[in-house]
């Protein structure tokens, strides 16, 4: 079956063409190419997507159009999932991340973080006919609602690309936990309506829990084909464009900060600098002599103020009976500090029939937890047709 490319036009018509050319006699005037610069359509077997099935067949869920894209880059087959929301996109997001607060009973503290309307040229009232507000909450350290702190309506004439401060004055009240969070959510009804039921993003999960605790209906503030953007840099979609609506500012009471007279300073927190191989996804069975794709999920935790780290990574194969790693094969990759993972696709060359171990590993001398720097998974290689196998031990990592 030939690999296909789909174009999505403004009239909601979808046309399909093989990679050899366009349909005769008609092509949309405004086409959206899913392939990026340097990518060629893959004419070989489809790459499997756990979300959308195989190939470029679209799937629909939670208001998203999910499209799997197969392509070849630098001679290696790979693929990715692209998600779109139908209709006009916009994004209301926080611009600032205030420092953690020290709160005391009866001593007000003030926040004034800024938000901004983006990905549209219209004003807020033109995008959303219903009222839009920031809702503030005080929660415990786990994000469970303690009490609402009030709503701040947003002006209808809020223009795009214009930072807008949203002030809040707060102090601890009787019964508030000595350690917790101040949470500000821009347009909580829309975040609740569009957020996935089992959001992996921690900030989005907190916002959905607050909405559920308040008994909010799952209804967008902006009616019609208007929605928050699917994905933003550093926040993988489809939840990323909603997670940036959620501002979480941790707080502690003075009794937890060592500020009482005569109380010794707390011991410094031990350093955390921990890149890891979180998961290695491999197929259960593959065909002998044929390259296949694997998925490498990398994580990074630190308390050093870093947002990313660059480390050597390699993926390789060896017979299940064991064997040494191939010489070299390391490639420098960037791992972002995210709530979950940074994904890197990898390619394993054709292997001979038998049971093989696929190994993904990183090398970082300063790691404070080196025991999670390697993942090993087994794959059964089957001889489906005659021909000699290469049995190559090694792999390639693609970005």
C-alpha cells in the first residue's frame, strides 16, 4: 500500500494523494503540509502509532484531529503524531512564575503575575462572547482545594500580545495548612472542558481537580469552533496549551522556614541532577533483516535551576545471550525538564532471527542517580522470508 499524505483545507474537505503526485484536476488552494523541511514521505511499511493506529489515518478524540505522519530523514524511516483542534486557535497563558511565598496569619502578601492573549489578532471579547476570569485558590501541598480566593474578571478589550497583570492579595486564615500552594487558573471552565480525563501534566491535573471539587460543568467559555492551542514549546500537546493557563506558587508558613528567633538554619538540600531513561518502547516481534523503530523516553530532574541537560545517548542491540556494546554510537541529545518525558525515536538495523535485547542508555558523569540510566527490552526477530540476516549490533537515534 502506497504511503499517503493528507491535506486539510479551510473548507474542511480532505483530499488524499499518493506521494507520486497530486490528484488530477483539483487541489485545495490553502494546503497544510504535514511534512517539514528535510523530510521525505515514507513509501515503506507504515510506522505504528499508539494513538492514531497506523500510517496517516486520522483519528478523532476530545475535540482533536490526530494524524500519524510517516517520513524518511537522513535515510531512516521515522514518524510522529500531529494534533489539531478544529476552528480558530487562541492561547491565554501566564507570562510570569513568581517565587515561592512565605505567608503568615493576618500578614497579607501580594502577587501580580501577568497573562497574555496570543495566537489571534482579535480582542478577548471578539474571541469569547462569555465572561472570562482568573480564579484563585489556596490548596494543600498535593493540590487539593482548601478554599477559593476569589475571581478576577478579564477585560473584554484585552488585546492580543498585551501583557495584563492579575493582582492577588492573600494571607493565611484559620485552618489553612502551613504548607501549600496558591493556584491561579485562567478560564477554568475551558481548561476543564478541553483537558484530558487522565492528564499526565501535573498543573493541568490540579486545575481539573479544582473544577471537579467546585462542581463546574465541562463547558468552554468560548462557544463555537474556538479553542486553546494544542501544543506549545516545552509543553507537549495536546495538554500543553491548557497547562500554561495554570499558575502554581508554593507557599510555606514562617514556622517552616526557620525564621523563628533562635531556630537554626535548615540543612541544605542535597543536590539532584538526574537524567534518566524512563522507558524504552519496542515491538514484541519484528521481521528479520528489516530495520524497525523504537521509542526512547528520557526524563530529567534537578534542583539546580536547570530547564534542560545535554547528554550522550545510544541505542543498540545484542543477542539475548549477551554481548559487548559496539564501539562508539553515542549521540548528544537534549533532555528537557518536563512533568513526564522527552521523546527520542530510534532506529535498529536489520537483525538475524532469534531473541535480541534492545538497549538504550545515557552517559552522564555528574549523575546523582546513575542506576536509572539504562533500559533493556527484548524483541523476537522472525524469519518471514528467505534471505541472509545482517545481525548488526547497533542503532541510530533521530530527532
